[in-house]
């Protein structure tokens, strides 16, 4: 069964964050969001607005679409 878009987003967010060796605290500081909120996003408890998704992608130095691309 294919992963849902939300699950793909969560997994990619964590993967790109870890590739940069960013903690949740570091990424949340760069994005201007709380660490708790970022944690909730990664755990699937919250869904960010598109504006926040753009902030996150910019902080990770990637295009937004990469957060939604299934990994192999």
C-alpha cells in the first residue's frame, strides 16, 4: 500500500532535517516556529499551513515539492 501524502511529507521532513544534522530545536529556530509544533508535525499530530511548509523548505534549502516526493 502506498504511503499517504502526509506520511511522505513527515518522513521527508525528518530525512532532510537529519541530512543537515539539524535538531528539531535548530530547525524550529530557523523557521520561527516552536520545537513542540515541529515535533507534532513530524509525528503527524499537526498539519502545517502552506506558508509554514514554505518556511520549512527554505530552512532546509530545498524546493517545496521535494517534501512531497516519495523516496525509493
